[in-house]
């Protein structure tokens, strides 16, 4: 039953859109879109590729600098040390126990 109902709904939907597009008004180029854009391969020209290849050494230099900086950092060990050094009262609560609410004295 469901497949029959879904098939009927989809065929009605596609028939509705097909008849709507056929009877619609022609496209109004209100925003002056370029209706004849150049082919895609014309965008990838010598200028674009030269800019890309000119920045490859820059990208490699940034990657090398990040690697050099990252080698001297502690990584996860430093984060664990910081977390263990924290003096938070939440650390003393056992898992599953409720946290006591502070009552303000106003």
C-alpha cells in the first residue's frame, strides 16, 4: 500500500513540475547573469597555474615551520599534566554522585 501511495505521489509531483516548467514565462535576466560563460578549461590557464605553483614553496615553508614548532611542544602529555594539576572541586566528586548546590544568602 505504501509503495503504491508513494509511487502515485512521486508521479503527480513530477507531472506537476513538468507542466509547470513548460507553461512558465521565459527567463528574465534581471541581474545580468552571463548566459554564455566560457568553457571550464578556459578558467584553468597559464596565469592560474603559475600562481598556484608560485605558492607551493610558501605552503611548504609554513608546513615546515609548523612541524618545527610542533616538535618542541609536549602534546598530549602536557594537556594531561595541566588537567591533573587543576584544583577543581568537581574532580573530587565520584562518578554518579550529585553535585551539591550552593545556596545564596541574599
